[in-house]
C-alpha cells in the first residue's frame, strides 16, 4: 500500500474502530440494561474525578498566586529601600560637597 492512494489509512482505521466496537458489544458479558448501568456508573466516576482534579487545580493556582503576591511585595520593599538608600547617599554627597565648597571660599 502506498501513501499516494489518497489517505485511505484513516478510513481503514475508522473502519477497524467501528468493527471493534460492534464485536465488543456482541460479546459483552452483560445484558443491555446491565451494560447501561455500568456505563452510567463509570461516567459518574469520571465526572467526580474531573471535579476533584479541577478543585485541586484551583487550589494550586490560588497557592501560586499568593506566593507570587508575596514575592512581588518583597521585591517592592527591596526596591523602595534601595531607592531611599540612593536618595540618602545623594543628599549626603551633595551636602558634603556644598559644605566643602563653602569652606574653600
């Protein structure tokens, strides 16, 4: 079989998938009503699993957001302190230069 035949690989895959589903239903060990109950039970289990995972994801996102806010707050405080230290150093330098300049006159 060549790849130039127009993409029949997907068609064969879908046909095999359908055939497998039909054979699975024919050889199922339970009756139709029992099978429906099992499927509904599994669907409910899946729904509950998804809910739990979503709740956990929200909790983790909230934790990460809180941590990010704390880090941002710390960074702001450090920057504020550095700016104040720079201003103080500037004031001291300009004051010393002004005092030294007045003595030289």
